[in-house]
C-alpha cells in the first residue's frame, strides 16, 4: 500500500511539472486600405490612435504594392506628432523601383494613444506612381479572463 501511495505521489508530482503555456496577449488590427495614383511629389496619411484607451503596446505598419516606379525612389517615413507640432521620426525607408505583392513593408513600435503620420515622397522628375495596400496599427492587448 505504501508503494502505491508513493508511486501515485511521484506520478502526480511529475504530471504537475508539465504545464501548458497561457496566451499572454492578442493582437488587434486597425488599418485602412489605400489605392491611389501618386502624381504629386508627396502624400501623407494621418494615423490617429483614438481607440486604445488602455495604452497597450502598439506597432505602426504599412504594406504597399508600388507599380510604375522604374528608376524612381520613394521615401516612406513614419513619425509621431505632438500637440505642439513637434515631429519625431520613428522609421524611414527608401524603396527604389517596383515592389509587388505588398513587399514594401515596415513595422515599428509606436506610442499608444498618440497621433502619427505616414509621409510618402518621391524624387523630383519621377512620373506617376501607383500605390495600393494597407497602413495602420497593431495593438497587443492582454487576455483577460
């Protein structure tokens, strides 16, 4: 009988050492679809984050397809804007030529509940460029049971 109790306690101790990891967070997306013909030298998009009331960890991202850009260089910059008008760059990337299937991408950590802007500029002398894709926010929200 003592052996059975000892073996049962060992088995229970061994089984309790295995645990299933809990999901600590989930990602929610806020994004906008864009499809435009860029004939001007610059475009900008506001990225206002009004729905993250709990100040969860936030990432800013974009995924674009760029066409008709042979020999052109596009500069894409994500910046944070303060209420006083100060601009703090978060990320800046250059894309030269065509990028198909949403391969012109960037993802950078942002400030929760703050205004950001995505600025796209192209070199002078470039022709019209077609851009389509998405830009927005990813929020890491903790799972609450």
